[in-house]
């Protein structure tokens, strides 16, 4: 009985460590995705401003 309890505790600790690793990876993925989205919006805004300024200066 004691051996089974010890094995369950080890299993629980391993599961908790795996969940922590998953949470770390998920956080990293979420931050990277947010950075890519911000970069895309910045590039779109820059291109839009370039087109507008070029059109105004050519008049």
C-alpha cells in the first residue's frame, strides 16, 4: 500500500512538472504570436503611410 502511494506521488510530481513545461511553452508561443501580429500591423501601417505620403507629394 505504501509503495503504491509513493508511486502515485511520484507520478503526480512528474505530471505537475510536465504541466509547468507545457505552460512555459504555451506562454512563449503566445508571446511570439503577439510579436508577429504587432510586426504585421506595423508593416501594414508603414506601407499605408508611405502610399498616402507619396500620393500627396506627387500632386
